[in-house]
C-alpha cells in the first residue's frame, strides 16, 4: 500500500511558495482522528480511578473542544463531499491507503457521544446529554458497521492491495464496532427496563464480537506485512500504536458490558465480571508489551528525522483506550497497580495529544496542511 495524502509527511515550503487558502478537496477522513484524540482525553479524565482537583473540569473543556472540532470538521467534510465529489470518490474507491481511514469518522462520533453523556451532562443537563449521545451512538454504530463491512469488501473486490504490504492502518475500519460496544452500555440505564435495555445490551455484545473477531483475523495479516516489507514510509511509524486500539478498547468494552449487565441480565453478569477481569489482565499485558515496541520504534524514527504528519494522531486514541481499560480494571479489582498504570498512561496520553495538536496547529498556520499553494 503506498503512502497517500493521509500519511504524507510535511515538507518545508520553498521561499517562492505560500499558502493561498484552505483547499477542502484535500480534506480526508483521517482528519477525524483529531476529534478522536481530543475526545479520548476527555473520556479518560472521566474514567480515571483517581479524583484530582480540576480533573473533571479539564475533561469538560476537552469534551467541549472535541465537540466543537467534530461540528467544524463535519461541516467541512460536507463541503468536501458536495463540491469535490471526484476527490471524495477517489479517496474511497481508488486510494486504499486513504479509504481505511473511513474507520475514523464513526469512532469520532461515538467518542464525542460518550463524553457528552459522562461529562457534558454537567454542562447541558442530563436529558439533552442522553439525547445527543443516543443520536451520536446510533449514527456512529450504523456508520461503523457499514465501514467494517464496506472497506474489506473494497479491499477484496477493487483496491490493489497486497497482504505483504499490510500495515496497522488496516485495523481502523474493524475497530469501530468495538468502540460502539464500549460506548453503548452507558445508555442502557437510560432506557425503559426490560426488553429495551436487554436489546441494547445484546446488541453491544454482538458489536463486541464483530470487532474482536475481525481484529483477530486482521492482526496476523498486519504482522505479516510488517515483518515482510516493514513500513513503507517513516511517517507511518506512529501507526504502530494503532495495534493498541482494539486491545485497550476490548478490555474497556468487556468491563462496560459487565457493569451494564448486573441489573439487566443478573445471571450472565455473575459470570461476565470475573471473565472481564481475567480477559482484561491478559490483554492489557499484551498491550503494554506492544506499547514498548511502538515507543521504541517511534523514538528510533524521531532520531532518523521523522517529520510531523497527521499520523501522529495515532499516538492518542489507542493510548486512551488503554487508559480506560486499565481504569476499568482498577475499578473492578481494587488493585492499586492498575490505578497507577491508568494514571501513568493518561499522562502519556496528554503528552501525545500535545505533540499531535501542536504539530497540526503549526501545519495549518504555516500553510502545510490543507492549503493550496500559489507561486
């Protein structure tokens, strides 16, 4: 898979060029990673098993920032899809390296929706927060299922891809249902008791199965590509963090499902919680091992001169899912080690967000991102 505009590193403009204006024909679905990364900072603040002064207020600010970014980006993408149809069609059908990033929009919707319920309710009220989350979760879930089926279908039937060139961005379309399964249980208590709650809970369990099994199918393919051809560009090195996404998100999801099942399905819940703890410890251990690999590879890439690219946002959401997964383990087990792990990962997440946000802001200000060049 060749490197597209979604992962192309930024180059220093020459003295004869300058940014004339933003060119929305170049706006791709990868930009939703900025929303995902901001929203997970907010959600992580709400999930942390420690309560520090100002933490929730900080989370509310990050939620508001993520919601604002989502609204602005959705409007820009609407312009892109209506005025630049040829470019939008090419991104989906003819650019496989860009098409996989269509997994980002549904995850952005889902993450902002959850933040609205857990943090935004203190700002806009519980009723409106539930309504907003219900809409964003519903739209995001349908979007996630469409992408999880549609992008692999295009890979099979249209995209010129090779297993030997697979990289972690291939995971993006199939992780989205896992995110839906982790965010959906928060809505269960707000539904009428009985079958409505059970239907949502069973639906989230099915989404968990879809995302987890699809990830288990794709992970060996991704590792095959990494071992055989390495990463095709230095700017793709941050994508190694994407392997953490399904790991941390699945740990978060099983614990959220176990919590929601207690009053709704007490029989299965008695088995689900111990299973969630065992699963969480095992999978989070694998995630921490891969985190060490990803950090080492990225430090090496930085020493080799890796420039900023939008792939730097891959640092944020995957680490954030590990924060929420470790926080869930701390909540259910009471083990202080998981509390320390969640806190340490959250600090790492904050550093990752600052790096990605600073690089994006600088790129926009200097005309290196989404700018049409004129001489």
